[in-house]
């Protein structure tokens, strides 16, 4: 009777799924949120006002039909909801887990300011997880197969988004990746406490059943030449991400005990999953004083991985204030709960030590005038130097593009920051300067989000199909 209540949003507050006990969270590499039950999902979905002009839908980069699937969930109609959610998103269970909803769909929810936004992300996850548990699979029986084949280089969210749209339209994608599992940074980057690895292996099985062919453990340019790929396929989609670690440019970055964020996170995943080639690859924080430099998602993942590895202390230094952190508000909150100490308005100027790290020299900053991106520039306060003791420093300053040496031979042009030029707004969306080659995701837009990579992969598939005239 409650679900007929038009004022559900007043009577029933926003309720996020419960989190696991903190003591377990500090040790375990498993997702921290408990699943939503059917009743909670229906109650929470029914809070949606079904706004005539749903801002959530516009703010969601893939433009999910959010109010429509919320209504279906409130009615208990999971099978229709899951079909609808897959019309716009290739990995809804992943986005539900890792999107920064506070900046996207939920930030735009009409209820956000006064009543608490609808739990959109968790409902999206609930729909797919529940449908999978019911044995649901994408149904491609009505698809008419064409004779076209497209090579996709990179099995991250951009590559998978592209492959999904292609196979649903009768074009056969063959996805190459140098790693042994699909997912890109979803598997070899984002830790298990945000996204368990079984989520991607399940997707690999489903995509394989749908007819997507994966050639894993295959690095293009090393294990197979790009020339042979471009000769064999009707078109190519590049979805190779951005992998050059940004440096601080100060003294001490090459001392023993200083690590880039991604190799640390990957070594942890490989260790946990039994994918290590050699046990010496594991970077162990047990008993160490760890300092993490940076304020984005990567920094939060380093913080929380170090906590779980039983570091003695974990301190995160960021050069702006908390309100200006680029990371998801939810994940910063989770990091604080788990025991990470934050030092805001602190900029590293040197890593000190004698052969080996002993500390990080920090200066205090205040926010000054906006820079070219409109973000206020941190300004150093004179005489504020201090040294923070550290055994290990993890540098999480972000990523720059890593264009392959062979791009040039195939006329793939780069912009001034070395991103591949492949605009959305042109006759064939996301086509590069070589007409047969398309590109999308982080390698085109610079390091960004899972959901924007999925969007670009899906749109590029449309561009490729227009180009192939299918
Ligand atoms: P990637 O995911 O990087 O995938 C590229 C793939 O291409 C890789 O699998 C790589 O092996 C493959 N490849 C590259 N070169 C070759 C080659 N020559 N041959 C074969 N294969 C190749 N975003 C969020 O939305 N939420 C988060 O919480 C979040 N957390 C993050 C945490 C970390 C630690 C990091 C690093 C990023 C995070 N991001 C997050 C960002 C997000 O993961 C990326 O924006 C997204 O994965 C980009 O997708 P992509 O498909 O463009 O590239
Ligand atoms: Fe929100 Fe991301 Fe889902 Fe879009 S894909 S509805 S932004 S959680």
C-alpha cells in the first residue's frame, strides 16, 4: 500500500545499502556495500518523482532511462528493467558501483537538495545483479548477422562498449588485449573493495556467449603487428587508455620506496587473484608509514589498499582543499572511515631520504585565482615547510596519453597533449585521421571515467557502422 504513496520521497528517506563492519573493511579485499533487498530497492525507487524533464538522465553520460527503470523496479519488474538499462549502458552493474553519482545522476536529482537523491547508482547495480541471479542473459536471437568484422584494441570499458553495440547489430567484434582478463582499469586498476573481479569475468562469459571474440594476452605491436589487423578487418576501434604516469617534477622521486600508483595497485590485484608471475612483484605496505600524494580516485584506491595491507599509517596529502578534490565524495568518505589521515592544502616539494625514502617535504597552500580550467590555483604560503615521515610514497598525480610508436605509420594524428584526434562531431563519429581507424575513451579524451569511456565506445560503434554502411 505504501508503494501507491505519491509522497514516498517525504515519508521514506534516502537509504543507502548497509556497509560491512569497519573491522572487516580494513582487512578484506571485497566490496564494502551489502546488496539491496527487493523491498528496499522497490521502496527507494518509488521515491522517484518521475520529473517531466529528468535532469538525472541528461547528467548521466550514457543518458540512461533512469525514471523508467526506477518505475519498473518499484513494480518488481526486473526483467523489463534490465532490458531497458542495457539499451543505453553496456556495463550497468559496473557503473552502479563506480560512477561518482554525486557529480552525475544523483547530483542532478530534483530531490537531492532537500530530501536526499534517489539511490540511482545502487538501483542500477541491483537491477543487473538480480537479473543475472535470475539467469537472465542478453537475447540476440533477432539480430541479423552481417559479414563485417571489426578489430577492437583494448578490452576496457570503451572497447567493451563498442563491442557490445557492434554484436547487437550483427557486426562481429574481435577484441585484443595484452592482459589475461577483460576490463582494462576495471580489472587492472580499480581494487576489489569497489568492484570485485568476478563482475568482469561474468561479463566476459556473457559477451563471449553473445559472439564477441576475445584474443587476450595479445599485445598489439608486439605479439601481433597492427598491419596484419588492419589488413584482416573492415575497421578498427582503438580503446587503449592512457598509461603514462604523471610525475611531480621534484627531487627524490627516484628514491627507493617511491612508487607510481598504478604498478602498486596492479601488483596488489595480481597478488590477491593469484595472477603474479613472480612473488617479488608484490609491493607490500605491511607495517609501513605510507604517504599518498594526490586527491583523485587513484589516490583514494592507493590509500584504502594500503590500509587493507596493514600499513602502520596512511596519510594522503592533497594540494587543494577537500571541496576541490577531484575524487568521488563517497570514496573520500569511505577512506576517512577506514582510517586514512588527510592533509589538505599541502603540496609536496621534495621527497627526502638517503638512497631510500625518509619523508616528504610539504608546503602549505591557500587557494588563489582560477586557472585556465576554472579551478582555483593553489598558492604556496611562505615559510610553511614541514617534513612528514614516510617509509613509502605513492605518487598518484594522474596519467598522460601513451600513444603507440606505430600510430604515426598509419596516419593516426595526435593533438598537442598527445591524445588521439577522433572527434564525436563529424560525419563518422570518433573516426581518426585514418578513415578505417576509430578511437575513443581515455586515449581520446584524457583520463576520465568508466561511464564516459563506455559512452564513447558505444558512439564509436555507431560511427563505424555508418562508415561500413550496415
Ligand atoms: P582502459 O580501461 O585503460 O583500457 C585500455 C585497455 O587497452 C587495457 O586493458 C590495456 O591492456 C589495453 N591495451 C593498451 N594497449 C594495448 C595494446 N598495444 N595491445 C593490446 N591491448 C592494449 N572511473 C570511474 O568512473 N570511477 C572510479 O571509481 C574510477 N576509479 C579509478 C581508479 C584507478 C586506480 C584508475 C587508474 C582509474 C579509475 N577510474 C575510475 C577511471 C577509469 O578506470 C578509466 O577512465 C576507464 O577505465 C577508461 O577506459 P578505457 O577503455 O578508455 O581504457
Ligand atoms: Fe548514474 Fe553512472 Fe548509472 Fe548514469 S551510468 S545513471 S551516471 S550511475
